[in-house]
C-alpha cells in the first residue's frame, strides 16, 4: 500500500488523474480508427473517444466525445479493457483509459 507523504490528504485532496473513454466500433471485420488530434510516438491512429471532464462518468464521456467529434449517437456496451497510463514527468498526470 502506498503511503501519503506527510501533510498530504489523498481523501480530501486526491492527486489528479486523467480518464479517457474509447470505443471499439466494428463493421464486419473492419475496425473504426481515427487520426489523433495530437502527436504521439506510438501511432497517429487510435480508437475514437476522448477525455473526461471533471466528475464525468466514462460511459457519458464516450457518448459525448463520439457525438461531438464524429456525429455518432451511441449507447456504450460492455467494458472490454481498462489500461493504466503512468504519469509523465512535468507533462501529464497518471490516468486510466477505458474501452
């Protein structure tokens, strides 16, 4: 178990965390992929979705993101995967992505 440093209150003031929600959308054997609006070293392509606003549930994030970016109206199905994204020094807080 990780201990909070002296003076930290993780229940009253938890560390920041990013949440992302992405969709696996299939048509037959084809998978819908989108170009990323930002540059990463892994790939310019990714699953459609987006980042949660503060206090937004992942299923709501996915519905909102797909409506805003792709004009798709969807009802998210079951959770397929959750992936921890470690913090990047001086760039990003840790996070979790849901598919």
